[in-house]
């Protein structure tokens, strides 16, 4: 990956099987977020590079639909409520039949898991930084993605909620989801 003539990333090679968690650890400015942006398609890969997920090029639509990306500073509509935001994510990620059958149950599960049950009618503009990140993560997880890519998911979370989130990510990995996250915390 290049920014102008400056090389940001080179010779990154790894295989990550389903059900595993990969934590990319490093200081700010070392390319963690750049790698995730490459996976998200925000940077183009070199013609000699390959990014293969499940045996297919990661830019194919059927692959992209099964990847959840949570940016370091998620952009959510400030005028919507927590409930509207999370269910909007579900409508995008699910077909109508799946939405009708599972959205309410999944919504309840994620709002409880991320401590948002008491805030579902609050507008996004009234949330703390940690609540905002938890809402954005719940929104991304509604579609039950196979690959979950998280850029600094624990920033803005207190130790209690960080532990809850890490436990949930471990549960998702146990169920076969693959998780890639960036952090500058070795404790994580």
C-alpha cells in the first residue's frame, strides 16, 4: 500500500482460519488501520498482491456481504435512536425473511450484551463515546458476519465493558466467526 510515493505496507502475509482472533498490535502510525482499510477496499492492492477470503477475491460481492467493518470512529446518524440504528444495520445485512425471523431476538441479545437496553430510545447524539462504539458494533453484528474487522474496538470503553466485549468476541470466534482487530494495548 502506498500513499503517493511513500510505502505504508509491504510483504504482509498471513492465513487466518475460521474461528480465530487476530490482534494486530502496535503503536500509532505503524499501519494497523491501513491494513484494515486495504481489507475494506479503501486502498487498492498492488497488481502482484492477493487478498483471498474463503478462496475468493475479497472484493467479490458475496464475500463483502459477509464482512463487518467497525471503524475507529464509527459514523452513525445522530438523529436516529439506538434501536433505529441497530435495526437499520440489520435491514441492510439481512434479507427480508431472515430479518423477520431473527432481527428482534438478535436486537435484544446485542443490546443486553453491550449494556444498551436502557438506552434504546436515546438518540445517537446523546451517547457517550463507549456507548456509541457499542451501538456501532451491535449494528455491524446484526447480520451475523463471518469475518469481523474492528479498528481499535476498545477505545472509549471502560475496563468492565472492554472485558464484556472481549468475552463476546471470543464467543463469536468459538461459533466460527473470524475476528481481526487492531489495538495498541498488549493487555488486550
